[in-house]
């Protein structure tokens, strides 16, 4: 029988003394990595007699897939929606810092902005894998400007737009290009929105419903046209009503096409969503819950005044408000904080909490064959955590990129 060495001479790394998250269970077994991928140990046993070039003792840690944040506006003084000549430097800074929170891939998010901002920012960042220099970029999340004025939240009203037709003209005029765009949040009640949803899906862009006054019927119609996500559930949408539950009703709708899953983002920071609402959503539709930080410039910085796109934001304690108002504008939470709070508030299992930060966002973006799981052949993007779900070490492609100080 031919040896795996005939295929690759790359060193084999064996993670031992760990609990691996696989098939919704924490399993006590070793994890094998080569060429940045998760390796099937059976092939090693039969082809190479269990040979490993290096063994890493994980000291009983939980080994989970690296976290994926599909909604993060910035952090550490960087605002992705503030145009500058060198956008990549700011994105790189955030990408490096979020490694300590277990995030190995993310979607830089732009809030509603004038077209000139999109035209300047979007061409400067390409989709790329992560490494020692920082978490990988999966593509931009464009939150707006095609949203409801009534539910705009912290998005400046003067830059909101509508669809004049069902084609791509409005998208191209606003964004300039859809290259390196992973997701667009829009309000499905806007005229011509359904054909725009179809167009975006045909171009491989995930469509999310948010900042909206849509009723359930409008939301279901958008899902039939290809929408698959809800931006920060409960926030910036009509509140649940028993006669028309609005977008929230998608969690238990019987009109979702067979084989389709509607995912929904939750900002589990203890501020945006009451623990009871978190529990309701999770128990109604656990497989769709995606943890997001919705973090802004102020993440990792002291309280004070910061920006979110074209708005000034005031940090008061753990709250981020549009300056001079009580309108929430993103969070200052980190992904590992959200994982811990979600587990505690929802009363869910460790497996549920970790999958909401990794597997579910990967499934949402259609990349779960390589991200978000520890299945054989997947990218070896890993996070090692203690029993309190505090990050100890982060790996990308099997390479250590961050370690907590002891």
C-alpha cells in the first residue's frame, strides 16, 4: 500500500491530550494535521504506522474550530467604514488582534455610507486566508444602505437608498463592484428587492434581511428568492407580534423551501438581547443561530467618543450609543465573550455555543467543507479553550498564531 509520504512530505503534527469538537460531541481523541489540513488518522495508521513529526500536548484543553465573525465593523481604533488611503493596514490590525479571541476568519463590515466610501474601501481588500499576520478575510459584509429609514438604527438616514429597478444598476452605482463581497444586508420590503436578492445570490453573495419593517410574508418571499440570514435578530426590526411575527417569524416558518436553513445573527453581549429572548430564539431554531460581535471601533479601547462610519458613538460602560441618543450602535464585545455569555444565558451545551461561533457561520457562507469544523480535509483553523471557554491558543492552518500568557 502506498505511503502518504508519497503524496506529501510536509510534517505531521499530532495534538494529544485534548477533547475535540466533532459531530456535535466533545470526543477524547488525538487530532492530526498536515499541510494545514485535518488528517484522517486511519490513513496514518495503515500507511505510516501512526508516524508524527511533532506531538503537542494540549493539557486537556477543548479543541474547537476557529471562530468566524460575519459582522464586525472594526475595533482597536479602526473603523472599516472610515475611508483612508491605506484601508488594508486597519483591517490587518484588527485581523491580528482578534486572534486572541479565537477568531480565525471574519467579514469586515461596512455600515451605510455614501457611494464614494464603498468605491474607495472595497477594492483595497481581497479575500485571503489567515496566518501569523492575522485572521483570514472571507469577504465584506455590506450592511446597508438599502434598508428601512424607520429601523435604520445607527445608520445615517441621508445615505439610505432604494432600488429603482430590479437589476444590478443600483448595486453597482452604490458599491462599485461586488468583488470580495460575501454578504449584503437589505430590507426585503423595499420595492424591487426580491429580484435584487435573486441577482445577489446568482453572484454568490449571501443575502441577509435586517434594518427592516417587513412582515412575515415579505420575509418569506425574500427567502424563496434566496435570502438566508437575518442580521442581529430582534434588533432593528419590527418586534414579534402574535398576528404577524415579522422577520422573527422566519425561525419557525413552514414556508421555508425544503432543504434550506434560515440562519440568524445574535449579538450575545448581554446588552442587545435579553437572556430570555436568546433562549427563545435558540430553543425555537438552534441550528440557525450564528454568534456575531457587531463590534465597532471602540472594541478593546477605553470608554469615550469613537466613530461608526459617518456617526459619532459614545461608549458608556458596556453600551455603545449614537452620541447624544440612546440608540445602540454596535457592540464592544469580543467573540469569546459572546460564546461564554451565550452558553450561560441560553443554558446551552458547550457544543452548542462553540458551533454557533464556527460551524453555523461556515454553513451560512457555504464554506463548511473547509471552515467551521474539524472534519477530515478541513482547514486546520483551531482554537484551544479551557473549561471556562477562555482562549488559550489559536492556530491557523495548523500553525500557532496566538498564545495566552501564563
